[in-house]
């Protein structure tokens, strides 16, 4: 079933129909965008069901209060009931599926948000669930498949593409601005002045709240942006330019120091090419 009726791009989703509250599990497919490279965004919201957001095509970014995840194709984010979150999806005709779990079924999943890799069999089960008529009672065969699907998602490999976010409102303002435009050339002192806080305090609170220095966090944010852009098919040259590098070779050197291999080799090996 299409998700268009329940999600308005750029706005918080409206309340879900009453029949959804009685379903233990239902899946919705968000159809591809009309424009080949259109970006879709959903504002901050929450719902009583747990949600598994799966990326079939394109790249998704999921934000929660404690951080942000990057989801290339064949990855999924688990969002427990009641957790505030926002998301964006971009790339070449992006396509996502959402699986909603009742609060009772959600107790079988992790208590905290996380991102996981989706294997081919799990993907097939997700695709089958998308085809179920949402408001009809589940048959016995569907309930059995449902439990297999949940078991596979619960035990899936956790994905490492998580960027922790600070909780201090001044640091959060800086972090969100960097995520929006990671290529900005501002120094730590300039960011601190902009947010009305000393550079020393920024560094100290970043280490306390996210476990790394400001500069280390900023590099991780740039790497997350780079992986997202490269997996959408953007060239290394364009990504390097967007991140403010003077040449592609400088960007490749930074990427190699972090990942131990070139961007192209890394994406090919990890299956992130969309």
C-alpha cells in the first residue's frame, strides 16, 4: 500500500487511520518520486507503533534526538514506539518501505533505535508484507511469516553508520548547521562565535556528550555526507568540491585514512552503490 496518504513531504505525518491501531503489523511502500533526483523530507514526529524504515533504492538519513543514521540501499532503521524522529530520502528515484509494529510486537525488538543490514531473505519477507492488504486480519500463514521476519530483523547485523549528536542546545545548533552544509569552511572559533559559546566549551562538551572532539565529529559528519553522495552516484570530484577540499586527491587521502581504502573500492566492497 502506498504511503502517500499518511506522509506529506516536508510536514509531520497526520494521525494514522483507526484500523492501523488494531493491526499487529502492516507495511507501507513509499512510491518513487516524480523527479529522478527529488529529495523527500518528513518533519519531526512520533507514532504509537514501532517503525522499520527500509531503503530499497536511494539513500535515507534518519534523525533522532541522540544522533543520525545514514542508510544506503538494503539497510533499515528501527525506531521504537514514541521516539521522535525525522527523515529524508534522496538519490535516483528513491524507494523505501516502512514496516509498522504494534507496541506488543515492538517489545520483541531492541529497546533503543538502531540501524541494521538487510539480507536478501529478509528483503523478500519485507516485500511480501508490503503486498498484504493492510486493514484485513492476518491469516495464520502471514502470522508465521511475520514472526520469522521479526526474528531476522532482531538478529540482523547492526550498521555502523551512526553519528551521535550533542544535547546542549548551542552545540546542537552547530551540529545541525554542519549536517545541512558540511562543506562550510568555518573554523572552530568561528562556529563558537556564531553559536554564542567559547571554543573551549565546544570542545569540552563535544567530548563529554558525543565521545569525540569537535574536529573529529566534524570529520565524521563529512564522511557521512561523502558516503551518502557517492552512493547516489556523484563523482569523487564533485563530492570533494562540495566538502571544501582543494582537490579530489586530498579528499581521497582523508577517506583512505579513515577507511583504509579508496572511496570507490569501499563502496563497491560494502555494497553501497545505489
